[in-house]
C-alpha cells in the first residue's frame, strides 16, 4: 500500500508543506517540542483543516511525544492563531 493511497489529498499537501528531512522531531524535548508541534498544528489547520495522531507520526513525532505535548501544543497553537487574527482584523 502506497503513501498516496493511505493519505487523503489535502493531508498530502499539508504533509508536504510541513515535513522537513532536516528536522528530527523525535529528538525534540520540552519547550522546543511544544513549539514545533504547535507550528505543525497551524500548518495542518491552514492546509488540511485538522491534524490527528497519525499525521503527527508521519511527520516524525513519537507516540510518547504526542501524548506528552499535544495539549500544550494545541493551547500554544490556538494562542498564536488568536494573536494573528487580532493582528489581521485590528
């Protein structure tokens, strides 16, 4: 089964826009991991509308990282999105 047959087209675009072979997400810890995961959330939201655990794992996040950091990363991503909306619509 190929990657293309498993991942919906809008998710493929989001993965393409977010993935970097130069960033080893599995090595990120603490604040650095939360900030990068928040960035990934924002990119996926802009490209595909949502992100799930499978998407994060395709990007290179480990299950442990997802469990540990998802809540904080979501909060940070929402905060950044709110700030950007205020800036744009001010």
